[in-house]
C-alpha cells in the first residue's frame, strides 16, 4: 500500500500548509490578544468606575480611579488593535524549491 507522490503534489501540499500556517500566525498575533484583553478589561473596569459609590471614591481620596484606569485600558487596547490594523503581519516569503526555477 505504498503511496507515490509526484514532486508537484508534494510542492502543492507544502504550499497549502504554508498558507494555513501564515493564516494561523495572523490569527494568533500577540497584538490581537493583548489588545482584545485590554479592551475587555477596560470595559469592565470603566463600568465599575461609572457605577462607583461615593464611599468608593472617598477611599481613593476623591479620584474615581476605576473610571480613569478603565479608560486608560480601553485606549491602550484600541491602540494595539489599531496597530494590528495599520501594520498587519507580513506573510512569510515563499520557499524556493531547488529544482523549481523560472526560465
């Protein structure tokens, strides 16, 4: 039950795997993960700041620290996502197969 693959079939399979790998690399870009987490936590902390009681604000010497921290986290998360949008991950260069020359 020996399977024989031609050189062309093998090259096609390798190029498909490289394409999938590049897509996975862009999907799991660290900027997307960090930006998403900062936005999520920023929304949660901002909501906590908006609904803070006077006693909570008095504990922080009159500063609504949850509101300001949440807004800062939102801005930072959005900057990470903007960076991802403006400078996406470049796809890896195509591999050159030694026997595959353009003439």
